[in-house]
C-alpha cells in the first residue's frame, strides 16, 4: 500500500478551458475502485491533431488534452490488476481508445473503430485527451500528473530498457507500422514515396526500412532541412525538397520511369497537391495510396486516372493493438536512432507553448514534442 500513502490529496492538470486557452487546475485525487487504477504520467506526446483540437475544440467545457500517454501504475484496484495482468510500479503505454469490449470491432481487437469511444458517434464517449474533465474521475488526459484508468483501458507493458521518453513515440511509430505495413502492405523490395518528414513521415520511414523496402523517397519543404537529414539517418534513400526540386521528376528518375508501389501522405492537411502527386507518382498498375486529412471537398479529383492505374486508396485511421506491440518491440531493438525524433520536452506549466511548438508557432525545430508532467 506504499503508493496509497505517497499519493497527495490533489492532482495537478493542465486543462483546456476554451479555444487556445490552458489553465493549471487541481482535482481531488480520485477514489480508485476495485476495477480501476491511477497512472502517474511520465510522458504525454503531442501530435498534429492536438494542434487542431486546441485551436478548434470539438468537445466543449474543460478538457485535459494528451492522448499519447506513458506512465507508471501508481495505484490499482484488485480486479484491475487481475484483469489487466499488471502491478503497481509497472510502466505502460496507454492507448487513447477506451473501448466498450461489447461491439463487433472490440471483439475483433480493432478498438479504434469502436463507436462507444468516438465522440462522433457517442456524445458521452471516453477517449483520452478528448473527454470532458467534468466526467467522473476527471483525469481523462495526459497533460496532468495522473490519469484515471477504468477496467477497459487498453495497456501495453513497456519493455525493460525502453525509457519513458523513448516510449513516448510509440504512437507515431505504431501509426507508421499500421499504415505502411498493415494498410499498404509495404514489404521486401517495395518502393515507397513518403510525403512529409514530420514525426509521422519519419516513423513510416523506419517501418518501411525495417520491412525491407528497397527504395524510400521522403519529401519535405525547405524549412524541413533538418528533418530530411534525419529521414536519411533513419533509412531514406532519397530526400526531395519540393520547393527546390520537382518531386514527380525525381520519383520518375530514381525509379527508371516506373513509379513507386506505395505512397504515404503524411503532410496532414497540405491540400490536394500531395494526393495529386501521389496519384502521379504511383506505378502504372495496382499501386496503393494512403491518405489522411481534413479536405471536405476535392474539386476535379482525377477518378479516371485512379481507375486507369488501378490504384487502391486507403485511409490512415489510427493503430491496432498489434501495431503498438510491434512499435514497442522496434523501440526496444535500438536498431534505429529513434530517440532523435524527440526534439522538445515541456513541463506541465508550458502545455500551451508545447502545442504551439508542434503547430510551428512556438519553439523552432520541432519533430516530436512531449509534455513531462
Ligand atoms: Zn495523436
Ligand atoms: Zn466497442
């Protein structure tokens, strides 16, 4: 019961109180039920979605953001320990999905599609980083000293030898594995164009290299010079500054006119240009394009070209349990210098600046930014 004694009566959280506004608030330390637990947060990663959600919140009221969470189990009820197979003191990565475990998707292990954890289909959804702090237990985000874990939280044990800070990039790494390997089936001898050298594009680079891709081309702009250098260190064969060089000409040149097997768009909202480039850069037949983004409309979308080239378009949509486990194994292997992705860390009082740094209006040179509460 050591941990109970060391817990303070209140916990501290950086709370989003409105668009672009954060306040430090204290909450009473929750009474942990037999089937719940409390995690002491070590690292909470920030991604591009946080930048959007901070500027234009979809969940109103006070929200503790932070959905890429790693920490140590500080206090756990008996049922929680039995059900989850964890003990107080264990370091875990917590997925941001809090699944129902009743629907078809949950039974398939594809929690990311569970409608219960998604605010788009359930206004009362629980999902870390996206849930009102007015809900019971309050602590539904990682930008806080502690996180509440209900019976249905999805945990992954962090392997020995992987520091909390390194484990902080499990989320981009697991997305890389999900999108490149599972969705786009990159494997031995694949040729790949990765657009955007942010944390997501760099994680895809590692996933593709590990999988056996024979050609990896990564694009960025002039301000991405340091990121493109890192892309090379992580396995990219060619990098292209699209402001200085025509990317389609480069892809055509290095593939001997064939084009690539797979295009992964990691530009996160750079408009229609990356999608159009992707369609042009893909090989003549049966290439795969993985897209993401917020485009509500796409005027003059080249359906004819997509059909003629027999292109498959897939959507990047989170990660599976398996991808997280593979990401942790990748980090534990030490095979790639993934620690170089983490460029900035901030304390709890600087969450606003941390999010702005990811968005490009805070500190310079950001790739992966973490909050260390
Ligand atoms: Zn994210
Ligand atoms: Zn479900």
